[in-house]
C-alpha cells in the first residue's frame, strides 16, 4: 500500500508546484518532471497541477515575491498621494512598492499594491472599491491595516496598506527555527485574526504562508485582505466576487472554490489547516496533524466550524488537555489527565498498580491497534479513490485534449500500480473486489482494447482484461445473480471478445465471449433498464457474429447480422434515434458489409450485395456525428467505415469511388493524429488506409504516388512489428501489409520487389501457423493467394 506523504513532503510538493508555475508557466508539467525531488513529491506536484488547471482564475501568490515575473512595467515615481521609494516585489496581481506620503510632516512609510492593467474589468474595479472600503474597517493587531486606495494615472487600481517590516511565514520557519510552542503561539495569533475578520463578516479567501508575515518582534501580520469579501449564503445565487477568481492558490484553496459554489468562512478554516501543516512539517506530532487534517478536510461539514474552534484545539494541545479532533476515547482522555497531574496520579497509580496494571495495558494496546487499523483503512481508501480518479475522471478529462497521450501513459502506469496493491488485499469486502475488477477492465480499455482510442499497449491490456474477467467470474460464483456483478462481467466479456478478435487473432474465443456477454446483458434487460441493456446485448451480438467469418462460418455470420439489423430497426422504433442507436445501426451495417465482402472474396458471396450495407453505414455514421458528444470517437468510426466501403468498391473495380472514400478517411485520420501523434489506434487506422490507397492508386495508373504511399505504409508496419515481435496481431497485420504492398509493386512493374515481399509474407505466415494454427480464412484463402502470387512473379 502506498504510504501517505509526510507533511514535509506535502509542502515540498506545493513549493515545487509554485516554482513550476513561476519558472516555466508555459509547461509547468515539464518543469516538475525534471525537478530534483523524490518521485513521491513530483507525483504529488503533478496531481496538484492537474487540480489547479481545472480551477478558474489567476493565481495571486498573495504576498509579493522578489523576482516574480508577473509584471515587467518600470516602477512609477508616484502613486496617488504617495511617492515610490523602491520596489518590494511582484506577484500574480501586480507589484508592491515601498512608499511614503508626499505631503506628510511625519514619517508614514507604507506598502502600495498596484494592480496590473487589464486584470480587472470595469465591474471588478467597482467591486474592488467597495471591498476596499470594507477592509479599511478591519483593525486588529495581527492584520496589516489598509489605509487608502484609488486609481493610478493609467487607471490601475491600487491599495495602500501598513508596511510590515518582516518576512513571510515560510522564511521565518526556515531562518528562526522556532520551537513548537513558539510556532503554535504564532498560529493562535493567525487564528485570532481570522476569527476577528469572520466576526466582521469578512472572508480572506486566499490564506497562504505567503500572506502571513512575521515582524521583528515575532508577531504575525495577515496581509492581502484586498481580495476578501463578505460570506455568501449557501442558498443565495452565486454571481461571484469580482476578485474571487483571483484568489485560488493551489494547495491552500478549499476544494469547493474550484466549483464556484457558495463561499463561507470554512474556506479560510481549510487554509488555516494547511498552514498548520506547514508549520509542523518537520515535527511528527499525531494530535497536531489530526487538528490540521480536520481543519483541511475536503468536506466542509467535517471541518472545525470556526477559526476559534480550531484555535481551541491548538490551545488544548498546548495545555495538555484532550484534543477533540484527535480522539474522544476514554483511554486517550485518561492519558491526557495523567500527563497533566503526574505526581498525584503517580502516587495513586503505585498503590493500584497490581490491581489495574493488566487492564490498563490491554486498554492501551487496544487503543494502539485501533488507531493503526483506522490509519491503514484510511490510507487504503485513499489508494482506492486515487486509482479510480486517475482511471476514470482524470483520464476522461485528458482523453479528448490534444497532445496528452504521454500524460495518459503515465496515468495508466500509476493506476496499474495502485490496482496491483489493491488486488493483494486479503479479506476485502465484495464491493471493493467489484470496484477493483471494474477498474482493471477500464485499465485494459485505456492500455489497448481496440474498441476506441487507446495507448497501443496490447499485451498489457490483455493481461489487465484477463484479471478483470477472472475476478468478475469469482465474484459471480460467490454472489449468483447480483446485477452489479453480472453487469461488470458482461462488460468485461464484451471487451474480451473485441480484444481476442482484433488484437489476439482468436476468432473462436472472441465469438464465445461475445455470445456470453450478449446473454448476460439480455438477462439484465428483463430485470432492469431494458433500453440500455437490450442495446448492449445487440452490440455484443454484433461483435460475436463478426469473428465467425474468420473460422469458415461466414454465411452463418451474414445471417446473424441480417437478423441483428432487423432487431436494431425494432429497437430504434421503440426507443428512438438516439446517439447510441445511430452508432448501433452504423456498426451492424458496417460489420455486415465487411462480412459479406469477405464471403465474396472467398468465392461464397457477392460484393454488390455488400455495398448497400456499406452505404447505410456511412449515412448512419454521418448522422451519428451530428449528435455525438465525443466527436473524435465518431470520426474514428466513420474513417473505419469509409475504409471498409472502399474495399468493396475496389473489389467491384470502382477504383475512383474507392479512392474518394480513402482520401476522406485519410484526411479524418491525419487531422486527429495531428492533434495527438501518440494515439496508437489512429496510427493503425491510417496505416490500413494507406495500404489500400496504394493498391488503388496502382490500378489507376498513378505509379509514383502508389509507390510512395505503399512505402509509407510498409515502413510504419515494419517498425511496429519489430518493436512488438511477440504480438501475434501486430505480426499478422505486418504479414498482410507485405502481401498488399507486394501486389502494388507487381502492378507497377517491379516484379523483383514484389517477389521479395511475397516470400517474406509467406515466411511470416508460416511462423505464425507453427506458433498457433492460423484462422481458417488465413489458412485457406490468404496462403493460397500468396502461393499464386509467388508462382506468377518469382
């Protein structure tokens, strides 16, 4: 089980994120990947980056940091009634200057924060003015006083505040190295200041270590209340503060801030908990950690209800009293009492030692065991939630973002690690076992199940899918008829059918898995959501029928698909032309066209009979594309359907029409690959398009274009076959490509080149057959054709 990060590591991750956002804002992920930090810190920083990029707004960083490149304007000489002495630093919202009153006859040194032009709209400037007036009323010894404000000559808003001659909290901790009691005393000052603000109906909203300064006397001063605002009722309409979107500092902003929901004083309590973690990062103190974790709980209702209650827990710890956030168990409270009254308890304990010693030891041992169990359970839950988040939420968010395949590979690797940890857990409850099995199936889809976009890691995908099916079967044996388990097994078997047929070259096994999946889905349709499960049963039946054409049962496959087409028509008549149903219609027509074409190729069918199904598939995919939520998946399916129709048109010697389909399919594939060159599924589709386009061009007499296209296809297939020598599906694809490109060379007159490729294809098919018998179609049709080609050309 992955260990939980220590507070020091958690804060190191936050600091690495800040450095990445400041040092390389265009590609902070690359900065994090190269950082000189532990893998745990880099991984955590990457998670925080993903979370921060999902938030709206601009990072303020709160206190100005020297060297920040947020604003490169030259320093003004005067701002309002104040002359500028020097630059103190720059931050996300603008620059901070040291200034003094021009017409004052007494020393009045201030800090002036000048907001960058363009950050605030007109409405935001009006809100800024109103909030500035509210802040001016806050007078507390640990809150930097707001004196004045206005607009500079260029219209940029500014605020004039008390100049605190001190250092940030982080620098104070590093330089002064205060003891624990001094740190907690300072934390109580911070809590007191925040509670005072809350009592005056003000929420800071961006409490961070950078917004806490420590002066020369060692007292805390809170700054940057300029982005604060009054609390908003949870049920009130959320127009949002003008400045609220500028106050999301990763790691310190409460989770509810990212949803733009109601903002209450609990967002400041969350930030206080994170600050407390920072203050104790080098001190292993379970009670203080419990206080900090309660204050910064993701769920607002589980946090301290106020800064005052947080301070009460800290004060209790300092005084040796029980800490409510840590435990309310009698043994714990007794232990705290004993430590506060050591001498009286020692005398009484000496007298009663023999009587109660054994019982006390058992109580303490039980307490320790219970705490250890609770900690292990909490960490286990975190690992489970993290693996699910990465495989489902995070992967789905990145899947349709161009150029993220590298990140998705990393996600898959990390999620696989977490799932392997979970699978080794003994005595796990049924719900957890089911959750893990579903996640393995999802991991297989991500890695390389050929039903959609994937990472092309087919061998690993097959392993994950086998684990998912085995775990589902074991669960169903223990809980027969459980709908959730039946659903999970049906989904996994459907993926297994597609994987065995397309990636594994196991047509008989693919048919069996598809049939079993269809039966399970149909059983669910009789007891649950009939529309959903009846539709899934149809999908599984389609994918169970297609493999039959590869095991010399092509006529049976065609008959099944005709029946399924009628069932799809009835399903649409019952439930409407929904996106799922349009895709279902297109899928059955495209599959039927392919099977009928394969029958014709084997001398048992008619290409002309396949063409109407291919036309219908194109029309259905075009209609589906208009309503599909995920356009890339719809375009991928359309490109495949166009390729299948081109094969039929080519066999009917309608080469120009076939080339038009291939050109359109190639354009779709290249556009999507241009957005994400690492998408293995799209690369494979493009290679198939190119090899068919090459032979079509050859028959049209466009020799040079045909050879260039053939060589591009052959090079890509050869490179992939060399990289994956143990992948039977990849090797079979390469052998087929050798055969087709050899045919192109033969047509354009290069008999020597054609002969060389034919013999290489023959040798590779022979190797595959020795490893495991070829499918009937390959053994009876393809190898026969190779022999004829060799006899003709060599």
